[in-house]
C-alpha cells in the first residue's frame, strides 16, 4: 500500500489509533505518543521529525478523519487534549462552534499598523497578532491597559503537557487589579476551539494564580474586519463573554457621525 500523502498520513495514523481504543460505550480514552511511532511502522508511514506535529495538525489545522466523525452522536464531538507529558486524550464533548456574528456593529478604528509590518507579515496569524498589538485592540476591547509579555510562548501545563500560547498580555485596571490575558489568533478559515482556550486558562491558573484570567480570541473576517471574543469555560463548555468587531481604516476615512454615535 502506498504511503498516504501530506496531511492524509496524519489522518491515517490518528484514525488507526482511535479505533485501537474506541468502542460505542466510552466517551474518553488516552493514548501515548509512542503509539504514533509504532502505528507508523505498522502502516509504513514516514513520520515528521517532530512527532507531536501529527496531533497538533489534527487539533488545529484539519478536521478529524471521516470515520471518527461518524462515531459522534447526540450533538457531541471528539476533541484531542493533552493528558500529561507525551500523552493525549480523546474526549467526547458538547459540540461548540464559536463563529463571528453577522449582526454586530463594526466599529471603525484609526489604523496604526506600520506599513512595513503589513508588507512582511508571513501569515494570517502573524499579521493578526501584529495588528492587534500595534492598534492596542486588547485595551480597546477590554477597557484596561495591557502590555504584550511574550508571543508564541511554548510551555507546559500540569495534567495537559506542552502547549503554545499565541500571545500573552498582562494588564492593569483603574482599581489596580492585575490581569493575565492569553490570546489566540485565527485566520479566516480556522476555528476557535475549546482545546486551546482550555489550555490557555489552565496555564494562567497554574502560573499566574494571583491574577485574573481573561482569555481572548481574535479572528479575521471578510473585508479586513477583526472579530474579538472574550471566552470562558462554564461547566467544561466554551462560552462567549463578549464579542466585538473592529475595522482599521485611515484616519481621513473615519465617519464623524458614527464616532458621535459610539458615545451612546
């Protein structure tokens, strides 16, 4: 049998591991990274140098294999979450789709993004993080003063394993309350999911337990509009606390009447 090409080889591996463990009576099971290696040998699949990329790709870049999706019932879906060092967990959760609403007012913001940044941003995620940073959209959205502490932060969380936070901000409000603000950025076709938000929140709980966590997701929409969400977990389900849409425009294109209306 020829080796599956591209992302298909990842799907073939995950599908084979899934059905090694799954039966119709269970809603959760764990597997180890070593199973990816042994299954690759069994199927004759060449692994990438970073074996963790197999799981990462399925979690964030592409859909689960069709045969796995067919086992989902009752409005629930499978997610893959970290379960410790070199371990992962398939878990069946209530299906959650966080997508931008199409009935929200779009607020115009004077564009402060340096042209040089726009010219050399390598991908949607990098461009989006830069736009949010240079235009201080986290401050505008949350109504507090924030500072970017680190981007693409790779770290570990107890009980989950290795994670990556797209960008981490710290903030301060007028009463002196301190905030830790993990931000995940999504391009137009990517989906905001419960896995990354859960990881971000658990990280703040463990590393910044004296600070209030406000988890943010940002996503490009059509026409260059930036959708911003504040998210939280309620009963292990992802919930939207707040959603706003912003469009960056040249200062001369601002609508004075709209600016007056924003005050109300």
